[in-house]
């Protein structure tokens, strides 16, 4: 029989309450904050009163010795020996009712849970004003345990006697009193508790929890680290919670973290602090680091644990500094973003804050110098979805890029971030990838928000108005609500042309912030009919300026609808590019990245290296399977944000060249023959022609010719033929972080819906 990692123990409710009071049992938010309604608490007491089963509790031994002092706390603050893994909601509700303690709601309001009991029919209710006045109720059962049982019973019968016309028979009175005593006696209610030993790992605890919990709530790494903080550094955990609370609590006065972009949660702030302290984004090792475990020997040391928590404390202090927090948020505003409605990725914001803190404290950059740098970084990260696929892998890669820089060298820090930004915002990105990403009707498209941010950066006016777009997007809501994004080709006009469906009529390229003149607000005319009327009332210079900002092609009102959409997408991308270029400070134009820069930056979300495309350097012979690897890489870029595939470069950046591949080409052993091979390979194995989205060139690096395949993001899903052959292209590949992954089933459907709207 295999050894068990748990033991079954019986606890009375009174025993549990006392252990929570003295701190032996901790109540960390390992699963979720207290979200039960008062009605659910009422039902819990009703079930216990009637003797129904209410489920098993599960505790986890912390391994803390009796009397262990919490880090950074007074000696009176001791570490709990048991943490609640399953049953937190039940115990929080019971503890609050039996002791009368206040609970904190999701909106950070403190309130009592007040449950009433009617002995006549043995029913429980949530107390309200009517029940308070009803003499047949004990309006707050907390009094049965906290202020004296006998006094409460006497008061109940006194009130009941005042509303009844005749004396109650002793038998009836005894029956009611017996029911009240039965309720009071719930303090002896027995709970079955499963106690997991201290040697149980966090992964095992998570697996056990998921298997026994009917709701299947997932416990993640941040949950376990917050739990560990509850054991050894409760003060640090409370700091995270207080920062999160004051960011949303409207009753808080004075300086606070409140902002228009994000309602931060403790686990989000924890990730920032961990990344700053340990340069790690993946949290699976951080838990063991904070336990004081040596990752090499597996030994746990209290001294090492103390040192690591102190390191985390220093980083957390930086992350929770209000001045730093608000100075960072100015970077987001500098990048043209005005409110949380424009933010599709909290990770992009939080990880940008991580880099801000590192730049400020480790590289000594002053706040004014950091603002445009982080503004550019956030603009790139948010627009390209840098932290949406595998955010932890990508951040760890970014942290690795700056790890080797000289500490205190702010110039090197800025140069490295700008190098990565430039590797994404290439000429092909502006000319091909971004227009393709704009080919959607999704109102939550990062490409759309990049355009709106660009209009804010350029201080653009609303079309046909002197009002600024940034005023419409201001979270204060002071701008007129009558002005909003509207169709330039009206729905009814498009219907008359046989064009319908939300994706077509609500295409991003058909929408603009427009202040229609009163006479035009209800018409459905074609642009060629209404634009001349409006143009007569608008200054020509103003109209020309607004047409540039709103990316309206010359003579757009005369174009057919598909041509208009295509041309406007190109112009929108130019507006975004021009606005982004203003974030570069004195550099009026962003210098395109060279091939050498791409190699130096290493593999990433948008860069991949392949040593060869035809010649296997290990077997020293022609290998047709290498071609399928190229197809997979290009397919992954097409279905993500685009990118660059460099053939003839090892994974570590060592340049090999493609001369060995030339020898396998037959009669045409040159760049032209290689491009022909690639074009035929891609067109035969992908579900759409790559002529509009793939550019091939042959730069020389270190005296060797390599093949640079620049791939733009596709405006629709692209599939590849299976590696083992097949008549149809059915494999879906996508670039995630610095790897290309295949998606199937629900994951594929979800990705397509999120990526292409």
C-alpha cells in the first residue's frame, strides 16, 4: 500500500474558532477573497442545524515551528502552523458569525454577517429591518455565543410575550427554548478535516485540491507564494492587499494608487516584485527560493529563507512606492493611452512597470529619461501582443537580455530596449503586418487602440470638429457623449450595395470619431453625396489636416468600399508609425533594424534562427524534412504578429551561411534558385499564397550569405500541410514567445476569435 501524505482528524467548530483566534490556523486567501453572500451563510447554518453534511475541510501544515516569529514583525506575531487549502469560505463565514467579526467584501467594504433564527418553524433568514421588528425572530444569532446565551433567550421570550395576547404554555416554551439551545450547540458541530503534511509540495497540494473541489478552482504559483507570505511575512502580504484596496476604494482620501488604467491585484503586484528581486517571471522556482530551499541540494535553511524574504521586501518596497507607481503611469499616458478601456493586456502594463523599476533603480536612469523609453516599450508590447501568448517566457527572455548589461549603465539599458522595439517595428511591420491586423471589426483590437493612441499623441481633432480625440477618451467622461466612433460608409448605404454583416460594416477602417453636423446625423447617403455638403462648412485647411489624421485617402468618397478599406488601413498604419516616431525624442524617424541587430538581439517572439533549409549539418546530407520546419516557422509568424526567419544562423547566433544549401539546388545554385525553392515550398504547403506577406532577401553577415525571410502578420488564419503529408493544409501553427506551437480544438477556436475578432 503506498504511503499517504495526509491524516484524517475530527475538529469541533469551537476548536476551529479558537485555533483561528490564537493564530494556529491561518486564513490566507489561497483560493479567492470572501465572496459568499449572506444568503449562502444562512444556508450553511441551516444545513448544520439539520445535520446535513457540509463537506470536508483540508489543511496544510506549514512546517513552521511552534513560536516561529514572522519576518519583519514583532515577536508577538507568530507563524500559523496550519493553512486552509479547502474550506476557507465556510470557515470565514462561521468565524464571522460566531465571533461577530467584520468581513471585507470584494469592494473592500467592512460589514457584519447578520443571520436571524425563528424558533417557531426552525428557519434561518438574513437579518433586515423587518426581521429586526419581528418578535418571532432572534434577529442576530451571534448573540447566542458572544454576549450571553441566557440573556438572549430571556430577551427573545420578553419580546414574544409583548405581541401575544395570551400566556404561552410551558410545553411550547420549552420546545422553543430547546430549539434555541440546539442552535447554540452547533459550536460542538464536528468537522472532518484532512491535514496534509509539511512535506507535501505545492504541486501536490494543487493537484489534490483540484481533484476534490467540485468547482475545480485552479491554484496557481502566485497563490502559493501569497500563502507562504501569510506564514513567514504577513506584513508583506498585507502591504500588497492594502495597495490593491486603496487603488479602488472610493472612500480613501489623500495619496493613493488609484489610476485610470488598472485595478491592481495582490498577485499582479507580487509578480512585479518577484521579477525585480529575482529576475524571474516563472514562479515555480520562486516558491522554493522563498522557503529557503537550495535548488541544488534541496535543503531548506531558515537563514536562507530570511535573506530571500528580505530581498523580496526591498523589491516590493520599490514596486509599492506611490511616486514610482504614478511616474510610471505617466509613461503610459505619454504613449497615448488614456484609460483602461484602451488596455487589452494587463501584463503589458505590469511588465513594463517591472522594466521601469529596473531602469530606475539598477541602471540609475532619471524619471524624465525613462518616460519616453518605457512609453515606446509599452506601445510596442501592447500593440504586438508581446505578453499575451506565453507572458512569463517572454518576460524572462526580456529580463535575460538586460541581465548581462553593466549595472548602472543607463545608456546600455535604453539601447537594448530600443533594439528590441526596432526588431518588431520594422518597415514590413508598418507596411504589411499592421494593415493586416487592422482588417477586423473587433472593438478590442490592440491595433485599433494603437491607432487611437496615435491620435492622442498627435493631438488630433475629431473629424468635422474642433474637439480633440483625447478628450473623448478621457476617463473623466467630460466630453459630449453624442460623439462616438461611427461608420463613414453608412450601414443602410452598404446594404443597398449588398454588403452586410458586422465584420464588413463595422470594419475598423470604416469607423472614425465623427462629429456629424446636425443636418447629417440621421442620413444614410453615400460619402460622395454627403461629403461635399459638409466640406462647404469646414475650413479647407482644417479638413485637409483632419483627413490626414483620420487616414482618409484622397478622393475616398468616390472609391468603392473594398478599395476604400484597403487604402485606409495602409494610411492608418502610417499614422500610427508617424505618431510612434514622435516618441523617439530627437530621432525624427526610427532607424530600421539591420540584420546584424536582429542576430544580436537573439530569438524572440518575432525572430527565429535556422541553421539551414536543405542541408542537414549533422548528417552531412540533403534532408527534405528541413523544408517542413521552414513551413512551420513561416506559418507561425503569419498567424501571430509576423516576424523574421533567418536561415543560415545557429540558435546561439553563430552565422553559418547558406552556401551548403546551394549545393542541393541542382542547376541553379544561387540566391535566385534558393528564393524559387522557398516560394514553391511555401505556396505548396500553406493554405494561402505568401506573395503579399513574405519577402525574401539575401544579406551578407560576417562575409557569409544568409537568407532573411520577412513575414507579415496574416489577416486570416493560415494552415500548413502535415509533416507526414496529406492532401489538405490542416495544421495550425502560431509563434508564442520564442517557440512555434501547434494549436488544436478549443484552443485553436479561442485563439482565432481573440486574434482576428
